[in-house]
C-alpha cells in the first residue's frame, strides 16, 4: 500500500513531497532519538517527576534531522540524500520545509493534559 503524500513549494520554488502521516514505528523512532539524551532515572519516574529541564540542543537537532529524513519523500523530484541536500538550500527554504515536516510530526508529540 502506497502512503498518501502532499506536495508544496518552498519560498525559493523548490518542490518538496512529504508523507502526510507517520507510522507508529516512525513516531517511536523519533521519540527514541529525543529520549536517548534526556537524563531521567526510574526513581524520578516512580516519584512522579514529570518535568525535564535539560534537553541538549544537539538532541533536538538530531530529532529534526531524523524527522526530515523520515517525512520527506523527495526534493525537486530527487529522492536521494534529501536531508543533506536541504542543508544547501537558502535558510528560508529550509525553515519552510521544517515547518511543513513539523505539521506532520506534531500530532505524535502532544503534551499530556
């Protein structure tokens, strides 16, 4: 079964094809990338501690990179090395792509109410 995709153009005119949703496996992988660097012990969890104050910026960047690799199908019709090729675009194009990818991944990282 082929997954539904959507296409949009960056401010610089680059065509980006994105998956419209994450599978549970993909969402769990992105969570794993982030959680791997969070310092929280089982004692903290058992005591009900829910706040995490120190998330290294590098882990957020790694999660963003993994999200780009996971969600983007192609850039300008080319499926090869998309996450790396994005880094060579203008900053506003990259930011536009990240914003679109975040729309797809956002529902997988809702905070508890």
